C-alpha cells in the first residue's frame, strides 16, 4: 500500500482555535483530526501514516523556520504523496498549505495536492506550481473537498491518465499539453467552428483561454501638491492599542479610521500593529515606520503639501480576499470623497 502524509493547521489538527494559532510544528504518527477523512477517502490505495500540525500564526510569522522544521520531520520517512488542507477560504491556512507543499515537492520530489476556495489568496500565489483543487468556502465542504483531493491522488498513484484542470476540478496551472482528438479534427476546422459559434452568439470553449484582469486606470498626476489635502492609508494593521474596531490580524473583513489631528507622529504605546504577517517589533516601537505621519507633517509645515487629513485609514492585508479588499476600498473611497481628500498615500508592510 502507498503512503501519504497530510498537513493541517491547529484547528483541523484538533489543537484549538485562534488562541493557539502560535502552535509550533509537530508530526504525529497515524491520522489526527481531518486526516481520518482523507484516509477513508483514499479507499485503501494509500494510508495516511503521519499528520503534520502547525499553527497558522506560527507559519505566517516564522515561515522559514516552520518549513525547515517540517522538512526535518519528513527526513527518513517513506511517503509517496503529500496532501495539505483543505484550506477553504482561510487566507493564512491557504498560504501555509502552499508554502509547505512547494517545499516538500522541491525537496522530496513527490506529488503534492491541496484545496482552496477561489477567494483564498493562496490560489493566486501557488496555482501555477501545484495541484490546488477548487474547494468550498467553509469546513461544511470538508468531506467533499477531501474526496476530490483523494480521488486525484489515487489517479496519480495508480498512474492513470490525468485529464485537464477543468475536467479534474483543480485550478489551471498554465500548462499546455498536446491532445489528439478521436476522430481527428484539423485546426482550421476547429477555429472556424469557434468563430461561427461566436458570430451566432452560441457558447464555445477556447483552446487558449485568456484570464480576465481587473485593471485599475492610473489617476492623472497632481500638478500642485502644495494645495492638496493628503490622507494616509495602510494595510499594515496600525491601530490604537485597544483595537476598537476589532480588525482581524489576518483575512480581514473590517477597516478603521483613527484621529491624528494635532499629532506630529504616531506615539508607541498609543498605536501598535495587529498584523499577523510580519514581525511587529519595529512597528510597535515606532508606528511611523508603517504609517509615516511624521514625514507627512514635516512636508505640511514646509508647505510642500496643503494639509494632512485628520484621520488615517487602516486594515490588514495578509490573507484578505480580493473581494473583501475591493469592498473595503470602495467604502474608504466614499469616506475620502466626503472629506474632500485629494490624494492618498497607501503603505504596506
């Protein structure tokens, strides 16, 4: 029987929730938590011999260390395939699954499979490098997502013919293969068939699909900065220490705006970062390194800009879905317009 290993975060590895998201990597013999569902779905073709568990925050804040430790766990282990997740819509979890799958494939040369919802940022980060199956938005889809990963894993282990991304159910990797039609149809005939369907308004499938891009037009240049009101915005998670709007440390769905009228800089101990994707030490010690109010005030006093807006805007970028980011962006823009802001300086981490 073939051997499989599964990576899980602290929740699906039955360690706990956000309170233990800093859980350090562990490897356990046998099936823990969601690994039991995967083992059942593999139908005796393969057995999950080990379960790896790591907290989402630990992986996000100590990625190199976490990956190195997990690769160390796998040294000397016999396994034929590696699974991770499913990660659903959880951005930190999706990122973790992508990073560890990539590292395992590079070091051990075994096939790797994971699963994520289409709004998980891990899809954009890693879909070109591995098989990522199209998963549900929440753990309610755990069983079906596990079955999809296992079914494809069985095909790989049995050396069966692998079909296209759409037919199998994973995100396209941008890999093109020769496909011989039976009966054969010449390329000119296929092209004309698609063209006639397009002219007639009928559905057709292109042999070279072009991804849709959400392009934002570049705003016109500001001619005279000395007459404009400038606002600061950040995805670096700088908030008052009590985090009054309860902005999430990752996969954010909330944003806040905070008063800086009369402040020449953001004082430590009054403001901090709640961002889970980078070391907070520098930003906590000096929040201006992330939201440069001090520099903007200097420009204001020198007359290089007209005025600094009385509030700054903040959220967290790590793991935040494109849909949520777009919604928050639209809401912030409406507030900026109502306040008569002419320009925005957007900072990250």
